């Protein structure tokens, strides 16, 4: 089969780039578009059919309240935080038109290892970015301190759930910058029996 580099699906995959949430403006996805994106994200590989991920939409009317919660948690977890840190937390919550918090929600204990379930949550984040790009928007998968705070996680879910990422979606106000990509020769190798500790 010939490699068709001009087909629409391949073109989308080859051109997807992350945007900076602070540079995303309106319009953002409407409720139906956002629901469609999440439906696509939920088609990620999932060993055991466990659905080990959850999606929490933070609507525009709740973004200011989220910012206030983040500042309060920041103050409690980092007593030496500065006014600039607090402002950054407020801006984090308010940037980009749409925000979806993706949770890793492993089913434990279970015969399917938690690691596989966590990988599936990461794949769900990636599928969400692909869906946003396919619909003409820019997306960004962000973590930072808030993703690793149990108190922030508790705003959206419960242990053993973890925040896999904050996915911001909107229209880029500035051209998206291409980032350095590795040469395939640097990251792709062909295995042969001579490899390994006994080689």
C-alpha cells in the first residue's frame, strides 16, 4: 500500500501542535463540540474495558471560582508563595476559552496493572488534543504543581484518582510555533538478538 501523506487523517496527525493556553482566544468550542471531543477521547485503548479515566469540564462561569480555590490551596501548601505565584494561579485557571480536567481513574485492585490504566489516561489526553485539532482549535495538555496536589485533585475527584492533565482548548491568537522534533534515527532502533545484558 502506498503511503499517502496528503490524506486528511495523516495531515492532521502530522500538523498537530500544542498551543500556549495564555495565547488562546475565542471562539472556543461550544458545548456540543466539547462533548464530541470528549467522545473521541474516550475511544482510547483500554485494556480490560475499565474506562480508567474521567473528564471534568470547568465551564467559563466557574473559572474564577477555580482560581480562588487554587490560590487558597497554594497558600496552604506553599506558605512562602508570593503575590506573583498567586497571580499565576489565578491566570492559570482563567486562560483559554475551554478547560477539561482529565483524571486517571484506575480500578484497583484489578488484574489489569494500574500502570496500564494510567497509560490509557495519558492516551485519552492525547486523543482529546487530536480531536480539538481536527475541529480547528488549538489544545494544550498542562500539568504543573496543581496536577500533583491532592487538594487540587480533590476538587475534581477522589483517591486513587490523579490529575492526568489540564487540557486547555481555544483559538490561537498567535501563530503556533513548531517545536524541535527528534530525528527518527535518534529514537527508532531495530532489535536484534545481539542486544541485551548477555550480548
